[in-house]
C-alpha cells in the first residue's frame, strides 16, 4: 500500500502543479491586459490566453476538488443518516462519478480531434490543445473518483473528502 499512497501523492502533486501553472498564466495574462488598457492598448491575444488558462485551471482542479469535497458535497444530509448509509452513498457517488467520466472520455477525445482542423484566431495555436482540457478534466475526475472507490473497497479510506490540511 505504500507504493499506492506514493503514486496517489504524486498524481495529486502533478494536478496541483498543473492548476498552479495555469492559474499563474491566467494572472499574468490578466495583468498584461489591465496594464495595457491603462497605457492605451492591450494586446489582443491576452483575452484568448485568459480563457484558455481558465479552462486548464478547471481541468486540473476538477479532480482535486472531487478529492477535497469542494466540487459537490452534500454531506449535511448524507452524514446525518444512520449506520453505514453515508459510507454507501459516498461509494455510490464515487462509482457514478467515475463511470460517467469514463463513459464520456471517448466522446471528449472526438471533440479534441475536431480541434486539429481549427486554429485560435489571436494566438494561432491549434485548438485541439485547448479542447484537450475537456478530456483532461474528465480523465482526472475519473482517476480521483476511481481512487476513492478503490480506497473505500480496500478499507484504506472511508470516502470522506480529504482536505489538504488533513493529509
């Protein structure tokens, strides 16, 4: 189990780094935009880069949000139920989330492949790099939901959201 925990920690760190980098790019682009408007003209590409950085922030952050319970968590009702019912509901939510995300992955990949024929107007990059955010979000959501399900079934975790300060 030590290796599994280490792998999960590495995946969480990579997602955090991805979210941090994309958020830094977002901040930089907005800062350039604001300064540019203050001095008279802001570069056209900053608006586009801001949107794409936001998409990458969401893509990296969705799985992390599921892990920490910040994505969707109705624990007020679930945790007040008696016995093992809260655990079963958390397991069910993890299975459904992972299943839906896995089901949507091939369809998202088709969406990514459509972007090969398109180019962003201001930045001039191929849109499949931007469309990849949809696939990445679903993949990370499926991964973190699956990890929760596996952890619950093996008894290494109870399925409750894991806040970073609790790790």
